[in-house]
C-alpha cells in the first residue's frame, strides 16, 4: 500500500509540473488532437444514451489526450441525465473533478492510451500504452504533421484492440509476445 501511495504522489507531482509548463502547440499538433477526439467521438462528461458503453477521450493538461473505456452514469435528482464517465466504480467522481478543472489521472484498473508530444527540432506526436502501475510503453512516434494522420489512426486503433483483447493476467509485453488467436 505504501508503494502505491508513493507512486500516486509522484504521478500527481509530475502532472502538476507538466500542467505548469507553458506548451504552445503548433497548428498541426492542435489539428491532430482534434482529429483524434473527433474519431473517438465521446468526451468525458458528454451526454450519452442510457446504458452506453464505449470509448471516450479527455484532455490531460495542455498537450495530452487520454483515450479509455467509458460508460454511462446517471447524474441529477429531478432531471436525470446520462453522462459519459470512466469505466470504473468511481467514474462519475472523475467527471465531476474534470468539470471542476482538476487533473484526472486514469485509474490503475483502466488500461488507456495517452497521446502527447515531444518538442525538439520538429514536434513529434507520441502514443503511449498505460496499464496498471507499469511504466508507460511508447508504441508510436512520428513527426506531428498531417502526413501521419492515417498511420496515427491505425496506431490508436491497434492500441484500443490491445486494451480489449489483452487478458488482465498478462502484461502488454507478454500479450504481444504470445498474442491470442
């Protein structure tokens, strides 16, 4: 338990540090993030149909995007509406935190994709696989330009397939070494 608390504290400090950094995304970077959000379709906190389950996305900091599984939660007492939350028992709490402007960290039990950028000579778009408490695994890196659009879509689709197919008892590395048929 102590180890998990330290990891959570470390992650929170890193997230705050990243949020305080001034990152000016190029037009191509902004366009790629909007394209991915449009492909996923549902954002954290959007209104959805009762019983909805599927993929959702949400911005993390100024230059990050998280893609994960979501489901509908009922909100309100008199006028009940269904909103998209993280596919965990406290998914509605994550929506409320997100709407208040807090940094929402994907929970350990929810595998997810993280899309962000590195800025060197030319900005690069990165797609990471996050599972449990393991370190993120980078599986896509390309120059952030409209030319990478189709390849980026394929990488995100492949990451989503991994999330659906990978048994919880296996790590991503084990799954890729011995994929299920």
